[in-house]
């Protein structure tokens, strides 16, 4: 059975909704525009749906020149893709500190009003290089404001296996993958070491440890216990619950929905 890339997703603003794309450039930090923006507190510490599930209710669309955001009770916010105030802010993503640019006072106020707490929106400029953690960094790779890696891949079969165990199935958006593939057995991606997607080669470097983010319904912003509760019963290694695989690219280029996926090496 042929393995095929069936879906591509980018997440321009960390922890907000993703955008489905049919074709996308693969750049040094990951998919083009993926997690290049981030919401932080005034001290630079990032926020996510782990603690603030109401972020799921912010609707995000992208035009050729801007991000367009809407949220309950809020006016529409438009953010130019190159917009910034020129002010550098030091921000924090887990243990990583890096420089970012403040986007606009208007964006800061919009997010602050929606969340009822002081916040700012920042953008990662091209001259900021946030390294992938050294243990798995095969070629001095960098990433954006992702949790740790530039790409996450999950197979449709793995989600189907999980949903067969749940009382109520969950959609793929609970897991925020960049690449979704079909034509595999469940969890076949766990065995892969190197793959080709279209013309580009990716290294499968480590499984993705999952957290309470997966329990937030992306339509309602309500946090529950599933699917993490069920996953922990059969996908737990040590203290970590694993679902999906993190990738690093060998070269940059373009990938598109429908690309053939070839397994070049297994673990």
C-alpha cells in the first residue's frame, strides 16, 4: 500500500488554530510561517492552551499579506505578516530564551482584552536562531516557537487506533501535527528512521510526548480528560505518553498534499 501525505497544517501563532494548506515551503525553522508568532506575558513567558483553553476559540485566517483574527466579543484584528514596532523583546519558550519583535500595541491590547490579563504578541525575526535540543539535533537545526521541533508527523491509522478505544472519537487537531499520512499500519511511524516526502528527506528523531493540551476541545475550548487518559493506558513509556513523531529535514524545498512518502530507513 502506498503511503501518502494527506494533510498539511501550519500554526502561525503558537497555541492558536491551525491552517490547512495544500502546498507549503519547508524552511530552516519548519513549514513557512509555522509558529513564527507567539503570545506572551509582559515578562516574556509564553502562554498556551494548557492553562488557557479559551485560546482555542480565537479564529485565525491568513491572507497573502496578513493574519486575520476573530474571537467572541472582540472586533476583528488584522496583523500584517511583516508588521512590527521595531522593539525587541526577550521571550521564553520552556527553557529557551530568545529575542523577538513586538508586533503592535493594537495586537497587545486585543489579546489583553480578550484574555483579561496583560499580554503581548511577538514575532520571531529571521536573525533569531533557536536551536533544537542538542541530544537529537543532527545538523545544527533551528526551530521557531514550536515546543521543541520544527515538524510533527502522525498517521491516520494511529488516530483510528486511538479512536477505536474512545467512547467519543477525537479529530486530528487535538494533536496539532504538521504532516498527516495515510497508507500505514497504526503507529508504523514509530519504526521509521528516515523518510522521503515528495523530493525532501526527513529524519524521524524522537516520539512526541503529549500533555493536557490534547484534552482541549478545539471547537468549544472546554478541557476534559480524553484522549490523554486512554493514551496513557497503552502509549506510556516511563512518565511520558507518546503519540506522533518529531522530524528534522535534510534540505529545504516544498511539500504538497498527495506527495508519496517513502520509508528509507527503519530503526
